[in-house]
C-alpha cells in the first residue's frame, strides 16, 4: 500500500510518498481503507523527531485521525460490516491507504458527510469534549476561556461549550481568526497580540474571572490564565505550541484554590480511548449530525501534497483544520 513516510527527521520535505507493507487486522480489529486524514501539530512534531508515537505504533508514518471505509474484519470483530463508513483516532499511521484499528474505537460517519469533513472531527472534537466536559466538568452557565480559539481543537471547543450553554471567551493573535470564531459561538474575542488577557476577562466577567481555561498554547499563556481564573477555577493544558515552561504564581494557585490539569490522548490505554470515544459518540455525534456543531475545514490537499499541508499548518495561518485525501 502507499503511505506518506517520514524519510528522516526534519522539515516538511522529509515527507515522501512510498510503498510500504500492507496492514492486516488482528483480533477484534478492523482494516479501514483511508479516504482522508486530518493534519495535526503532533504530525509535525513526529516528523521533526520530537514526539515519537507510543510503543507498537507506526513510527515513520504520521497521522492521528482518519475517515474511510471498513475493508476487512479481523478475527472476532463483529461491530462493523465491510463497507461501513467510519472515522476515528490512531496513535500514528493515518497518512496511509490502510489503517488498522480496534473495532471499539471506530466511529460511524453520518451518511451525508464527505470523508474530508469526517477526517477533521476525531482529534479536535474528542479532545475538546474530553477536556472540557470529561475532565473539567464544564456546566451550563459557566464561563470558559479558550486559548488559540482559531485552532482545530479551539474551533471545536468553542462550539461545544456554546452548545452546552457556557459563556465563551477566546484568544488569538490574529483578528481575522477571532472574527471567524464569532460565527462559531465566541462571545468575547481577545486579541492576545495587544490585549492584556486577564484584564479583558475581568472586565467582561464583572471582576469574577472564568470558571475554566482550556489552554492550547502553553508557556506564555500561563500567568494570564491563572490571573483570569475565578476562585475555585479549573485549567486544563492540552497543547504546548507556545512553549513547555513558564514561571507559576503558586500563591495565586493556593489562594484561589485552583485546579490545573494536563492531558494527552495519544498515549492513553486502549480502555481509556474506548471510554472517551463512547462518550463522544453518545454526547457529540448527535450534535454533529444535527448541524448544531460542525467541523471547520480550511482546505484539503491530495495525500501526495502532505509536505505542503504540513508547511501550511506550521505557518499559523490556518483557521480550523487541514485535511489530506486520497484522490
């Protein structure tokens, strides 16, 4: 089968389309013919040699999410039929014509959806849903600050928070991304390139602060996030695109009784992935089918242009998601 392979650690030019050994399903696994795959920051880090996949995962083929059709059933697999349209997460390997997944972590694709739209869903929406509701327990009527609201996870998070009745605040360094995020349900747009985030939050919440912070940036946002949180507030760190370290005001953490949590999906156990997938299918898939929330795809590229898609994502000009497709 064909796959986009990391020929060596480095820039986008390190990605090459090659023939690789065909994948085969094992016990309770399914083989999926991949029609489209989402492009994520983790792919870039893996390509650069900075974020190796978990043990047992494909090391030289990037890609965390796929959409396609069931091509073959492994021994004991009974949840799906050949030809069923499915999407989901993998620890790596989605930039390939075929991918093997456990049948319990595959998700049904709504009948009217193109594969490109489906490929933009799993990483963004499962991550956002698990972080905001599974771990932070965001409730209707609470407020949430989303850093990098124009990113893939950010665009999913703002829609989900709004759909579940939360008040949404979001940051971006690009005004045009903030303007587009308003169309997705962003109540308060904060230009982090010029505004004091904590001051804007305090002004917009009548001095109280926000209940939850979803941080997709890391380092430089930490101080402002702590200052922006209300007493008893919760913060979850999902991404580190801005850096992995920063000074922390522990006095504020103690006096405000804050909770700070870190999370990652890729390295979780199969049992944990089954659990978050089931929660997504139960609580979010109906919203997607009804059009209440939607994947945001800026552009799709042929799989042979994976290097160009990676380069585009690195430019920080993308709103929502980029997708690769097999033509």
